[in-house]
């Protein structure tokens, strides 16, 4: 994923970020947990109690709702004059944004390449140092996803 922060040239941060930085929980799990949370919220709001065994069965059923393309498709509802569709949007927690204050090491006026430490190899660092001698290499710790290696070039 490519991130750009700030329109002001003196504060801009540009990063290419490995998807592992954002995906702390598999997307499929997020989708059905979201629907389960919606159900629980409605049950609580309406003061409806259901047995935990039934809730477990519902959770098993919802765990099959994993394909975002099916969820986002327009639905045909008998006798309805509209075709509703769902769009799932996400808000990133601050610790999930490498440009947030959680990561002060990501400087303003910098270009960053951020990868999970488990896929990092010293050979990559050697190549980067050969091509861009000014590159700074360091690690940041993601609250949920562990260490990531940052290759930073300041401009």
C-alpha cells in the first residue's frame, strides 16, 4: 500500500508499506465478526437474551460470510423498487498507521519502504545501501503485528 501524508511539502511523508502492517486479523474474520458485533448490538439494545449455544451456531453460520464481492454486490429483493448493496469501510487505529504519532521515527520529508521483519534479508539492505547510500535502516514495533524494517530516505 502507498501512503502519503500532508499536502505541505515540509511535512510530507511517503511510504510503501507491506500489507502485513495493516492486516492484523484476516479480512474474512473481520467481515463475519463485524456482522456478529452488529447482531450483538441489536440484541443488547432491544434487551433480547438468546442462549449461548444459539449464539455459537449463529457465529458458525456467519463465519461463512467471507466474500466481500458477494457482500458488495447489488441485491435483488422481491417487491423492492431498489437494489440495496453494502459497502464495507474501515477506520485504521492510530497504531495501524505508520505516519501517526505512534511512530515518531517516520520523519517528515521522507520516503519510506516498510516491510515485516520476518521477510527482511540482509541482502536487501546491501542493495539499498549501494543504490541509495543515504538510506537509513531501522525497525519499528507494531502493537499488534510485531517488528517491521524501515528503509528511509530523507529529502
